[in-house]
């Protein structure tokens, strides 16, 4: 019994040095076309949400840091 090939020729790695980078770029472009890109309004909204969240988290961490620093100075000061 002879073995048959089940994989397609395009699934095999390209021969030589020049094949792999071009295949990578071609497949990357193909995948980027599948991406559902946000509209301008969605992008602005998401960016504002992220910036507000980061500012709130920085304020919380800075407040805790300041509070703990004062507490340590009171205890060991």
C-alpha cells in the first residue's frame, strides 16, 4: 500500500531562504484584513475610557502610597 499526501502544497514550508519571510508577510496581511477595526467614534470612546481608568488607578495608588508613607513616619518617625 502506498502512502498518500494529505497536506496541501501551500501548507508546507517554502524551500530556500526567501520563501518564509514573504509567506509570513502574505499571511499577516491576510489576517489583518479579517480584523474588525473600530470606527473613529469607538476609538475615541475607548481611548477616553482607558485614560480615565488609568488616572483613577494612579490616584488610588498615589493616595495609598502617600497614606502608608505618613503612617510609617508616624510609627517609626
